């Protein structure tokens, strides 16, 4: 319960304005929530008003949320930082943790689930680098990496992967395999 009570000011950074509105409504009225759609705005907001928790999307348009995490943690070392994404891979999660994120989580996630994960042992959420991923997990990560390289363009990613667009769309509708 200590973390739940100490979090009053929250910064949410996502390039999807609809999601930002959902975050504002779902977090509650007893907390101050500020939102940003890009890294520059997020840095500016963090300088003008300190935050206890930052929830940062991995992909912010053409920039990476990992670099923003690194910058925010250097300025606000005591704040909790969460990296979240629908395209989270093991390598992205590890990079986020190394940049200073306390946890890395998949979208969709609720505010209560984030608080629960922060109260748990964060070391449990860091992927084991020695653990071999399953074939399904390795395939998913490869698809996500190619999709990210194509800036989310499904047609281009399908061509690069050598599969039909409809096949890629079917795979993207499934949840990421665990481990």
C-alpha cells in the first residue's frame, strides 16, 4: 500500500490521444494526471511539475520511449517509471529496464495492474537473458521488430517477412506468447 499512497502526480506519454484520455479518466480524481503525445512535451512537463510515476509508451511517433525514460530518470531519479507497449519484445524490455524503467508491461494494462506490479518485486519482471525463448516467442519478437522497422505499415512488413498481409494481420490479432 505504500506505493499506492505515495503516487499523486502522474505523467502519461503516448502518441495516441484517445488512450491518453482513457488514462485520465481511469486513474481517478484523487491524483493529478498530465499527459503528453511526444517526448519534447513530456520533458517540458516534467521540468515544470515533478511527478511520482511516469507511464511511457515504447513508440512515440518516430521516437523511442526508451530514450525519454533515460532522460526522465536522470532528472527525477526517485520517480517510478513504467515502459508499456503493445509491441514489447524481450530486447525492448531489457533496454527499457537498463534505461531506468522500474517495470516493462504489455498493453492493454490498467492503472491498478501497474500499481500491483510496482509493489511486487521488480526484479521478477526483468527477463532472464540466459533463458531461451520458445519458437513462438522468437517469431513474435521478429514480427514486432520488422513491423517497427516498417513504422507500423502492415503491408510493407508482410512483404519483408515474405507472407501474405492477411496472415500477418491474423498473427497480430493474437496476444504475444509468454516466454
